[in-house]
């Protein structure tokens, strides 16, 4: 590293020490966005470096925030919707047409007719349950 970068790092470390002294023993209240930003930076540094520089929170806490952030990213709730998936529009129109043309057929008969058309039609499976 060049001398200027080392001086900047040294200044920022000292500034952190002064700010921690002003806090006394009180906890720092961080928002979700602040935790997220710190966790991403902390993961890039690693546990050993974090222990050396003396952070506002412990290195274990920072890395736990990162693990939680990653877990939220891949939990899949954003893609999940409540309830049953909709039936394809083409299948729906076919079922309605069959019901209108054959008034005396019940849903079991329509289900059987759809299964005769082929197993690649999802309506044959979706009407069973």
C-alpha cells in the first residue's frame, strides 16, 4: 500500500476509537440497511482481520448478520404465492366448453374425458384433487 492509504486507514481507526469512547458502554442501534452494509464489508475482510481492527460489534455478530442475509436471499418466499397454482387458461376454456356442450356430464365425466385426451394435459391431474 502507498503511504497515503496507510495514513487514511490510521486516521479512520483513530476516529472509530474516539467515537466508541463517546458512546461509553452504550449499545449502538443499527438499522437493517446499516447491518446489511456492515455485514457485506465484514465478510470480505474475514474474522481475523475484524478481530484486529476492533469493530463496533463483535466479528461473530457481523458474520452472523451476513449468514442471515444470505439465508434470506435464498429462502424462496418471494417466489411463493398463497394457494393453489392456477389452471392453464387453455385447459380452463376446454373444461368450460365441455361442460356447456354436455349439460348432463358431471365433473367426474369431464375428468375422464380429459384423461382420455392424453396424460400431457394437466387438467386431468388437477381435477383429481
